[in-house]
C-alpha cells in the first residue's frame, strides 16, 4: 500500500507494559504497510497536552488513556483509536477495538476482535523445535476454579520426556510454583523479558496454557505451535464463556499445529481502509 506521505501517529501510553505492547502490535503491522512517523507520549508526564503537531491518527490502550484520547478527538479533530473497551462512551472515539468477551454492540465505530493485539507473531518453521514444550501458567481468578493438581496432570499427560519451560505469572500462588517443580524449568515473570517470552513461544512445538487469562490464550494462539488448554472448572463469567467460543473457533486441544490468529494485522487493515483510503 502506498500513501503520498508518512502517516503521523500520536500514541498515548499509560504505565502498563501490556497496554504498550498492544499499541506496538498495531504500529508494527501498520509499519509493514505504510511509512509512519510516531510520536509517543505518556499520560503521567502530561506531555501529550503540549503537543502542537498535527497528527493523522491518535491511538492508545488502557483506561488512563481514555480521556486524553477523547480530548484529542474533540479539540483537535484527530481520528482516535482506543484499544480495549473504554470506560467512557464509545461515541467519543473514531474507532473502538473491543474483545468479543466484552460483548461489543454493533456500531460503525466498533471493531470486535477475538483477542487484544499482540506483538507475538508465528516463528519461522525452520526455527520451531517440535520437542520444545512451553506452559503458560496463570492463577486464581473469578472465571475458573484454580486447581494446581489439574494443571500438573495435564502437563504430565503431554510431556514427551524433556519437561516444560514453565512461565508463571504474578497471579501464580507460591504453593503452585513449588508444586510445579517436577514438571520442568520454572521461570517467573521477573525472569523473562518480552523478547525472551516471545522467542520462547515462537520456537515451541507445543504450548499448554491455563484458560484464566485471555491474553495468554491470545499469545499462544498467535503462534504455530500445537496449543492445549488445562481443563479447569468454569465459573459463570464472560471470560469462561469466551473460552468456550475460542475452543469452537480454533483447533486448540486437537494436537494439530495452530492456525495463527493475528488480530493486529486485521486492526491495521481496518484503520487504513477506514481513515486513509
């Protein structure tokens, strides 16, 4: 796709790395299609208020960015894109990217997505290790009953003998971490930076994920690995309902290589079609 000049983008960021990765995922896909000039500002620095440049688009993720984005749209007439369901009314934004589990209504300025955009992309088939086994472990939530014995049972069923690279989260209880010691090498969230996290998942032939985190599911299903879920007991919630829908739409738990889901690519295409073509 060719535009006569680079797109000038204003990114408004909060203090959460996960939200920054969501924005970067969309920027990454846009940059594959058109030339970009990106101006990044953080909400807590208030520097976005002083920007006097004209921008073609303003994008952000996370509730702290909701009001700054709305202001840019109202006072500067800049098209605005908010990632994830905003706390403010959706009519304040040019485009709202909302996951299906938040039950987005059907409106011209709302783009429903299966997962939040992720910077994770499938690995080169030549670099994927068929014997590489990764487990993404969450913890107690309001969506599933947390039973570490079920997690361990699933890992032992699927282990081919080499053990798992077990990536835990900040929600993983200490006693669960101790119980997982015999299932492989455990790496806590402070031991794995984003680059290592992504390369570990890209090169894995098999990924096991607990279903309590939609973002972990989205990361696993962005790869070409064979993806399996741990059968935790569901509570009635929008996330557990979304998990059932994800199982229907993908070949998770089939033992076959996953067909990667790339929501960031779809979002980038939608932005360009809607605002610039």
